[in-house]
C-alpha cells in the first residue's frame, strides 16, 4: 500500500485502512465496537497538560540539558497490580534517577513502562503444545495466558479491564508522589527490603548522602526550604500495540486544536510495527503526544528519514524519539550511519538507547536471557558514538523490576545460567533486577 502524505486526512480510526500486524483478531465485531464505544465514554487516563509538560522536558533532553530514564516491566499483568509491586517499581526508578542526577549534574525525566504495558508482540500467531495449536498469548489486554481455547481467544472486554488497572495504577502513583513519597529530603522511603545485602548498597548510600547533605547545606545557608525537592514529575509510557485500545481513548481537544492519545503520556511504536506504510505509523502520525519508535539493525537510513518526515513533519522539538536497540555486536557498525543520515536531513529527534532487546538470547536450557556485560557494552558504545559524532544520547530505555529476580546473567552478584531457575518470573522478556538496574544507573552517572 502506498505511503500517504503526512498531510492526508486523519481520524483516530484511519489506521484501519492500512496493513496491520501484531493485532488480535476479534471474532465478535459487535462486542469489539461496544468496547471501543464504552472506552471512549470513560474519563481519560492522562491529561494534555501532562503530555505537553513531558514534551518540553524531552526537548531539553534533545539538547543535552536533561536525561530520560525510561524503565519498567517487559509486560505488566493484571495480577501484579498491587500496592507493593507499584511501590517497588517507583522505588527503583527513584533510586536510579537520583544516582544519575548526582553523576550527570542534570535533570532526569522519569518515565515508567507502567499503567498500560499490557500487550506484547509475538513472533508467531499460534503456539503449539502436544499437537494443539492455539492463538499466542499477547498480554492481558488481549487474551489470557492459560493454554486453553477459551483463554487464548482474544476478548475485547479485557481492554476495559486494562483501562481499569491502568487507572488504579496511575491513581496510586500520583497519590504517592503528591503525598511526599518522592521527597529527596527522605530517600530512606525508597529503600527496598534487600538493599542492605546488595554489593551496590555502599556506593548508593554514599551518593544519597552527598545529595541530602548538599540539599541541607543549601537550605541552611539560604534559610529557605527547597519545596521542589518534595515531589517529582513522573510520566507513564507503553507500546501502542493494540490500536483498538489507543483509538478508543483518542480525543480532539478544542482548546489545543489537536488529537491526543490519552491512554498514556508517551506511547511508542515497536520495531515489528514500524513500517512507514503500516497501520501503527498511520495512527501515531495523527496524535500530538511525544512518541518513540524502536529501531533495529534492519532499519535502513531511508526508513529513518521517512519515519521522521511522516511522524514529525513540523520538526517539533520533543515530539519524536528514536530508541535504538542494535545489540552490543552491531551498534558500532550501524548507529553512526543512522545518526549522520538524520543529522544531514535536519530532522529533530531525541536519541535513546535500549540496550536490552538487541542482546536477548535463548539458552539450551530453554531460558531466554540477556548477559549483563553485553547490556553495559551497548550502553557504553552508545555514549561513545554519540559523543564522537557531536550528538547527545538523551536517555536509556530498560526492562527492569524492583524485585530480586534472576533473569539476566551477570551483574554485581555474578548470576550464572544455573541461577536463572531460582527467580525467573517474567511473562515474556528477561528483566534487570534491582542490583543490575542500579549498576546501570551508576555506569550512566560515571559519564558525568
């Protein structure tokens, strides 16, 4: 199908005229239409004021005046929507961000893969066990994980459940932040139960003492309390994979004269759905949110320039993020050409490194994992390449958890393949555990 010009007429459902991949097939058309209509009547999950505030901060990151920390689960589940799990995620992102702030000496834009990361792409439409083929599990927003015909049937009502769990999550996060949970004066609020046993603990506490001592000194000298240190801005993001869900909460706001996807602040397009003439790009081009696009080794420079032209024709600062996920072994040969092509075209983009997905491997034991040293290698290479070319690496995009899982090999505790079975809990992709995530933050801070 030919690529439509970026100024072609657009509506929230115009994507349905394009080739769509990684979308569920809902056999009950009436139930799907009813669900979309009901979602469209419900209050939005986020506001345009929050979205525009994020866009302004991302524009700062493009200029090297801020750094984006984007992290969270590979796939959220409804069952994990508990106060403990949400607090754990917020704690690790707060700890990481303060380490990065202390090292880089610039603001951190905190973005959680949270309150909507309920859908995941799959390599195959069908999963076969003992000769029985059923639809693949595509996340709690689409179907259920149990291997039965009933559970694997895509159910549009799950989009309503996803909306409810996203609303509950965002409400709790906002309550925590507004209530002072993120107050830099009291970083002890963020300690996880096992932090004292971590090899990272001593260095982390040294960093936090420097921050709080400096804050106390400033307040003592000036005689004023830094109220801005009591709360933070925290933004939500998810892959905009199930376009029916995104479409249902897309609103025209008359006071801004623009369409907004109000399911989240910062949706992104996955590498598998980034075809310029595809349904996902068609949907994303019409919304005013800041958006990301995952780009991999198969992405050509022509693809990049076409994506930039279609998704950000006005070259708006803070609008478009390219999240490169190239792998430690390929980044040096691929990324420089991408950066140079985008710069020659004069496209305004934010560059973010995802050092996770390009370093995924399937072991003979059947476990999918990532080696921590390769994650660090790709991140270090990204900083070096951007620095050599005079561009800014504006952020990092990580799959992580505040839990003490054993899903990625290596790190301060030296996890091995034999350790994976002890706490391998992910639904889809392996995540960094608390210690590994904090070590990544310290490596970033060392760039300061």
